[in-house]
C-alpha cells in the first residue's frame, strides 16, 4: 500500500474504486462471467415452478457483514480483552 501511495494519490485510488463499481475489471470481471455461466446452467436445470436465477444470485459477496448487535460487540470486546490478558473491570453479577 505504501508503494501504491507513493505512485498515485488518494483521490486517484478513490476514482479507480468508483470506476470499478461501474465497470468491473480484474478478478471482479471474472466473477461476473462465472456468475453468468452458473445462472445459465442453473436456469436450464431448474424445475418448472422454480423462479429464474440471475447472475447476482451467484456473485460472491466479499466484505459484507451482518449488522452487529450491542451484545455481539460486547462479546467481541470480552474475547479480545481475555486474549490479551486484560481484566474485565465491569461490575458483573455472576
């Protein structure tokens, strides 16, 4: 990343990120092609009453996360605290 930032600006990186959302390139373009192929195969083999599949149904969803609840966040903090040998200083009724 440091080498990249020496060569181009943050603005240019942002512009490339925006462009890739409109016109995928590299691995993303390959995923689109594979998703189209997968949806075609699934559609020719689907049942009569099964709705048609789209390419989007077969696209990988990298980096997508479910919204965390407060309880999930607290549990994560507890695990990290314990992993680093920290102490939980909250008043717990256990």
